[in-house]
């Protein structure tokens, strides 16, 4: 090339121009004119730029592939973690059903597998709640049992030899994986971010708030219900994605039906969706899609839910579920008004007046109709558990409900124990959703706010915080990670690429300026600006408030990079700490109550007193033996010992449990006069800790709520208990409970051998069993005679028992317990109202004159 031609390529022409080919004549290229030389140079430059773009495109595709592969691997790891972290109890103690309620659930699954669905729903069990019995099929949420039996049958069909017991043991762990998957999908749907979805799934897999109710062996309703809850919420948000996504409301209704079949917490789910729907209307986000999706969900879900015997018609009668039904009716009116406006071509003023008239007219008719139904007693009362979520104090007024530790208010320490680092990340994710909310994000925001309120009222409901904190924590973690990696990656590029010389920079800047002036490059930027979504109102507010900080952030490159590195380090610490904590706390959360580990000398042993006591009953007592014990242990006695029990954890009959409490807290002789007509054996938990002495104040309060002569004038039975030194009060010292508990173990304490005879004491003194002397065989035969059952119709399967005639005087003394909210009952019972007022004042620490 001529020297003048080389100027087109800059100073690096010798590098750009290839060496002449061996067969080319020297000077052949020298005859190319200057213009032709420039054309060749331009072509070569374009070729290099084309190869660069192709390289960038290839790199981009490779990056997407690598990112997708990484997300897939992390999702698989989340599922694997969700499963393995729940197997500690199985690895330590074997495939054992533990806790109390799981034993009833397992026994119900056995009955379903052996007898089929028809007999299951007509199962009246006379070996529980003696002598009354219980219609199990119509008082159980059967979803988990059906799922387990179907899984077991499916495994049998494919030749997998796995017992029903083992399937029930592993069911919580399996559904823990399902819940993890749907929570990740819910987060993705609310944010449209794969990174946020994967991060949320990783958190949900190991968060203690979810583990505590889904460990292998903990065969309880919540382990399946949380999976159904996450699925229902995901499908609901999915149904609102776009104008034509409303058919997903069908799947939402089906998923809600599964929730109804699994757990009484379905009331929370339907109210949560109803609240979100009405909130969308209030903020002006009503659409035909919202109407169609909610209508499909409500109609299909409710139509299926009422088929479940334990649910029945409560979705249309219970005050706890009247809200979602009202939302459904309101959406129908809104859709009617929308269609009428389109048909009659109303302007805004006419439409507002028309809609107001429609709502006033329908509202007036509805109010009259509701008032009539109230007077007829159509609507059911709010339950004590739900009522306790709205009262100012931590007591419900029902000593039976208040006796359950799960129903007490949640302490700040409990949040840290079950949520750990999510106590920091989740609020951050909450505010990130507020900055630029969408319909789906609004659901997550409402979900978090409502759940936090109710979880603070009742310790048990911290379980519901697990999914939403995982979602919000995943959102916060993914946003921080993406931003920090973006900042640090640009910093690395700056270190790798040397700064360009001033001449080149100026020439590029001049060329860019010329192109901008000619408009050839300005047009695409305008189109991009048009396509960029406008910020929401909340985003604009935040922008105005934090504008000075945003300016500093954008101009301070070094500060930005430093903050990014600090954020990465903080996030790494939070994630690693949360991961380690979750794996440390998983074994204690998996600890079964029916057996545990202890130390004898220098060696670790398994303390198995409870099962050994139940096995003793099973192997050494007649099959028709009746065992009296506090209601906590009824499920285990019935499931492991296979003996008839007086009461269990269903707690459906307050008065019957009060009778049981009276037996245990009465003086020995008076107690025996009742027990001899009801039981052959009395079982107590002893050995300290949470034994029956620790629970005895609740026994007395529950008994006194029905039998006012147990603790006259003292609803809290403060005269029944022990002082700080362990010395009993006079009432406690005379009680049957104290005597049997300390028989031949406490000085001067011994049971009357003509009334009760010691039959068994476990080797670690955790369980004591006494045989009732001189039982009434007449009462036993009478109670077991089918002729004395009370059937709801001739030939019906629903036939409850009755108390023996010998206990008639006792049953006449009791007064049915009444809640303050039971407005369907006749008013004017001043004694009941005064009792509850005094009870609440005393339990709250107020001095009653």
C-alpha cells in the first residue's frame, strides 16, 4: 500500500494487512487506487465487526445456556436438600410414626387402605371418646390419608415393596419437596425472575418454619397442606398474568379443593385470595380477567369442598368464610356493571351513577336477607381459635384452647428460631416488592402482612410464615446478588481493558456526535425509550425521596463498586449462616416425642418408655380394656396400645374432657366413684418436665368451666397446684392425680389399694399405669350394648353412645360450656358471661375484687 493509503488504517496498518501470497507479483497491490484501498479497508473493518458481533452473540447464547444449566442444578439441589434434611428422625430412630396426632392419622390411613372410601366415610369408632364414640369419617380432613394410600397402592402396582407405615413416614418429606417446588414457582410468577424463584426454593427447602411440620415420621396434616397452600397461591397468581390467563382459575379451584381436604387452614387460603381480589378492585385494578379467575376458583373450589364431610356447607354458612363469598357476589355485580356500560355506551358520569344504584339496591336486599338468616341461626359462630386471633389479650376465654401451647402468642425469640436470617432478608424483599408492585406482587405483599399479624397472635401460625419469608428472602437475595455481580463485573472489565488514547476517544466521540446530529443513531434510542415500561406511582415516590442519594450513587463509581463488594460479602455471610443454622436445628426439630435420646453414665441410650408402656397395655390387658388418661395421649394409646380411650387430641367435646379433668383432680374416693364406671386402667405421665403434674392446672380449669363446684368462685383454679419448692396445695395433695403420680415415690403418698392398684411403672419412671379396682361391669356392659346407642336414623351408621345410668347425677350437674361469640345460643346466661369475664381478667393478671 502507498503511504497515503495506509493512513486509512491508522498506525497499525502493518498488522492489519496480510503478507503477500508467494505466487503474487511484487507491486500488484501497489497499483490499487486510494479509493479502492479505502473500500477494502472498510470491508475488512466490517468483517471484523461482524465477527465481533457473532462472537458476542455466541457468548450470549453460551451465557444463557450456562445460566439455565446452573438454575436447573440449583433447583434439583433444592429438592434434594428439602428431602434429606427431613430424614434425621428416620436415620436416628428408624421408620417410626411419632408425636400424638400422627398416630391417629396413621390409624385412619390403615382403616382406609383396608376398608375403602365408602366405609371410611361411614366409620363410627366406638373405641375412642368412650362411651360416646366418634364419627371419624365425617370429622377428619382425609386428604393426607387418601394421598398416602394412593401412593402406597401405586408403589404396589409397580412392584415396589413398601409398607403403608413406611409410606406414611416418608410422606412429609416427599411433600416437603413439593412445597419447595411450588414456592419457587410462586416467587417466579410474582417477580418473573428465575433467579428469585430458584433462591426462594433454596430457602424454602431448609427454612425451620417449614421443617418443623414436615419431618419424616411427623405424619400430620400440615405437611401436605403447606404444599397445597403454595400450589393454590401459585395458580391464583398465574391466573392473573394476562387477559387470557384466567382459565388457570380452574386449576386454582382444584388445588384449593386439595387444601380443603387436607387441613382446616383452608379458611386462611380462601380468605387470603378473597382479600387480594377485593384489594385489586379497591386500587382500581379490576378487570374481566380478575372476575373470571376468581369466579372459576370460587365456584369450582367451593363446589368440591362441600363434598368433604368435615367441611360440609360451612363455606356458605360460617362467618369465617362469609368474606370470600361476599367478594364473589361483589365481583358479579362489577362484571354486570361493566357489561352494561359496554352495551349501553355509558360515559363515566352515567356509569358511576348506575353502578352506585346497583350496589345500593343489591346491598339493601342483601342486608335484609342476611338479617333474616342471622335470626334463624343460619350462620355458624366464629371458633375459639379464630376468635383468639382478634382479641387484645392472649387468652380466648376457653381454657381447653388456652391449654395448648401452640395457641399462645408468638415471642420474638420464636421468629428468630424458626426464620433466622430471613428476619432480615424478608423485610428487605417486602419493600422491594412495594417499590414497583404488580398484581402478583400485591398478593405477596398482602400475604406477608396478613400472615405476620396472625402469626404474632398464635405460635402455631408461624408455620405460615415459612413460605412467604422464603419468597421475600429469595427476592431480596437475588436482587442483591444480580446488582452486586453486575457492578463487580464492570469493575473487572475496567481493569482488563486499558483506557483508549485521547485521539481515538475524540474521534469516536466526534463520530458519535455526528451520527447523533444526523439522527441515524438517535432513532433507535427513542424507540427503546418508548418501549421502556413507565415506573409505577410507588417507584416515582421513592425516586423523589431518594433522588439525592441516587445522584450520588450514579456519579460515585468507586463508592458503588465498594458497596457491591460489601453487599456480596454480607450476602455470603447471611446465606452461609442460615444454611448452617438450618442444618443444626433440623435434628432437634425432627426429634420424636414418643421416644428420645438420653445419657446413662457415659453412654447415649434411647429412652423408649412411652412405647414400652403402650406395648405393655397391648400385651397384658384384655382387648376390651378402657384406659383413662389425659386427652393428649389418647391417639397414641389407641394407635400403639390398641385399647379404648376416654378422650384424645380431637378435643371436639369440651364437656367430656371436663369430666375427664374432674376425675383426675377430684379427691381419690370421689374420683373412683366416677372412674369405675368408665375405665379399667388409669395411665399417667410422670418423671417431671411436661408430665401430668405440670399440666394439672389446665385439667382443673377445664373441669371447672363445666363443673363449677371443682374450684368454686375461682375460674382459674389458683388453689390447685404446687409452689416453687414443689409442695402441693391442699386441693392438689388430695387429688387423685397427685396420689397416683407420687405413689410409693413421695413421702406419705400412697394410693388406696382398695381403689387403685399399681400395674406398671416404666424403667425410667416416665409412665405409670394403675388398675381400677372394683369396676362396674354393669356399666361396662350397658355402654357396649348397641341397643343403648343413639342412632340418628333407624339402620344408620351414625350411632353415638351414652353415659351409663349410674353417672346420671354427674351429667346433670355439668353445664355446657359457652363461648362469648356463640351468639346463636339463647342470650341471658349471666353466669356464663360473668365466668368468662372473670376468667379473662384473672388470666391477664388483673386483680379481681
